[in-house]
């Protein structure tokens, strides 16, 4: 298990105030990392930090809005001042969705999704990469994509396009960063219940979708832990530009 240890590592998780981001932060802390919790809602981040501390971990809450360059720049400056070095691990997790037919969706909704899910990953990834290069440090960046990056889903055009962009951006980041000892990979989760999607997944339509998953069930958050720790730790030291799909065989469903 020492291969997956994150002892003496620092890990930044965006979107860490709830859902999968909160879970990722808890997993990384349990593996030994000092976790930087980043999101817009400081009250929630402080609550998550307190939970991690109560479990024996270390966490630093930092306000960060991935849609604002000055917020990203300010957060990385705060991290450097607090820790004295850049984070070794970055989990680009912030995301959102606004449903609607593409022909009816407003430009405002389209831009909001693309700016958060794709441009936000680029902003944070760019800042993290430059911080590591400046410090002469190696590291791992893990972008959270989605199975919708590989297959369309009705009424979520902006979300699907943004996640497809994240998948391809991951390969570009990996290609350019490898010479500096920085690995960049992605995870494409299938369907896991969160506060954003639980109403849909519990509906009749959600149950119909569940039956199309090869394993006939939605995933549990803990079932992403292996992929996360593999890519974040030295266990994945020869992996870069890869996307790991963790979806219970959902993408295998026949057309």
C-alpha cells in the first residue's frame, strides 16, 4: 500500500465543498496528503476541513472561483504563502450543468457551463503547471471528465461538449508537461448519486437508464477511489495522457 501513499504530499481539490469533490478530498487526506479545499463557499469548505481534521487529517480551505482568472491567481498565491511550495497533486473537479435542447439553450447557459467545466480546468491546470515549473517540482494533475465525454446524452449538449473538451485538453496538457515531470490524466465517471443528480436518478427515467448499465446499478463514491489514488500517487508514475473510465460498463451498452 506504500505505493499509493500520499504522505508528505499536498493536494488541491477544486469543487471540494460537496459531492465528489468532498469525497476526493477525504480520500486524499486519508492517504496522507495535506489537502487544499477549494471552492466558492468558504463556510462549506471550513466544515469539510473540520471533518477532515476530526479524522486526523490536515486540510486548508481556500476560496477559489474557477471562472475568474484573478480568483485562481489569488488562490495559488495564498497556497504558496501558506504551504511554502506548490501542490504536488491537483484534482480539477469543479463542474456544473444546465439542461436543455441545444437549439433552445441560451448563450448565457452555454457559456456558464463551458466556462466552469472546460475553461476552468484550463485556468487551474495552467496555474498549477506554472507553479510546479517555477518551483522545479514534479506533480500530478487529474482532470475529472465524464462518460458523456465519450457518448452524447440528450438535453445536456453543453455539459457533454465541455467534458469532451476536458478529455482532449488532458492529452494536450500531458504532452506539453511531461518534460517537466508533470503527469496529467483524467477520470471519466459514470453515474454516481450526488446532490445535483439524485432527483433524476431516483426517477422513472433514471431507473430506466440504470437498467442500461452493464452492471445494472449506479456507482458508489468509494468505487472511484482506486482510480483517483492510482493517478495521484507514484503507483501511476508512468501514466500520462490517459483517461480512466469508471462507469460499471455503461459505455458498453449497445446502441
